[in-house]
C-alpha cells in the first residue's frame, strides 16, 4: 500500500478522516506510525496529498488531511481482455489498475471456459476491492470502469465500433502482424487474448472491426506478462 486510499465516508469533518480495519493495520504494522507522522493519502476519484496522524487508538486512527495534488494522468488506453481464469483474475485486475488503465472490458472468447464466468471474483464488490489494491499500489485514485461482455460476436459487431472510435485499434497476437509500435502518442484500444490465445475467427472479426494484429517478438508470454509489456511499450511515459 503506497497510498492510503480514502473514501468520502471516512471524513468526520472537512479535513479529518477516521480509519479502521485494513488501513489501520497497515498504518500500525507496516508504517509503525505514531501521532504526528505524515502519510501519503488520496481520495478515491479525487486528489492526492498527505495525512498527519492526530490520534491513534486500538480500533481507529484519525488523520488531518490535505489533498492538493492531481492523480497521475492515465494512459489513453481501453483494454479488451479475454476473461482470465479465476485464479489469475484477481492479480490481473490489480495489474491492469496499477498500470493506469481506466476502461477494461472483459470479454468471452472461444478459449475462455464457460465456468470462468461463474466466479465470485467477478462480483462488483470483489472487482472494486482488487481495483483498490491496484490504485494503492500505483499511487493513483481514479477507479477504472470494468465492463463484462459474455458474448464475443455481438460485442465485436454491435458495441466495439463505437467503443474504439477515434483510437488506434490493436490486437496482440503472437502469430503474424507487425511488431507492436512504441510510444504511439494517441488513444488506443488494445485486445489481449486468453491463455490459449484468440482463435483465427476471432482475430478475423477484430480485423473486420478495424484492428491491426501486433506481436511482441517470438516469445509467447503469459497474459500477466504480455499486459505490462504491451502497455508500457505503447505508452512508455505513463
Ligand atoms: N498459444 C497462444 C497463441 O498462440 O495465441 C498463446 C496465448 S498467450 C499465453 C495469451 C495472450 O497474450 C495472447 O492471446 C496475446 O494477446 C498475448 N501475447 C502473449 N505473447 C505475445 C506475443 N509474443 N506477441 C503478441 N501478443 C502476445
């Protein structure tokens, strides 16, 4: 937790927050903080700044906060990701959030097992928790939007054209295509496949929607590795 993320409900006065639970534990056990100490805090979907501990007790801590800095600008990317298996989903949501992605669409694909859609980790509250962890890690406050689309073809044909309008459209695919561009300097919609990869039909459908296939060289990477490589290659300065 590189940032203590605050929510409106934490405020007991215009500049004092009262925290308990996971954030209190972190302040006590990791920061080993005492009254007077300043910690980096941020308001969810708001500014970043500092909080000075005013009182610290067993069950709660109070901080006086000043939030004067903007959250870091996000890379202008919309990520379309074939739903990962549940074991990986939590981690990947955290990584996506920490990388600054603000719009994530989890889609079905031929090689996504149907049972993956049943995981409780897709519940709104659970996704929110994983996003919080990603924001705390990256010192960001802007919550990403996550959309779930369980049918590939209707999504690609009916929704994707508007979603990716005006952006560079790329599908990461290890076979064929061209080398993934570097520092593109414009908005991008990027599609990443499932562990087994997109099938030829899906790549074709994405191409019909204006997507261009890009690769990262001969090494086939796991989704959680390909993701940060692609994002930082496309947007190195974010
Ligand atoms: N056997 C699968 C295939 O050939 O497509 C491998 C899929 S890979 C584990 C999962 C996803 O990560 C891919 O669908 C792609 O989006 C991305 N990926 C992994 N390595 C890549 C590479 N070298 N170039 C482009 N994309 C890659």
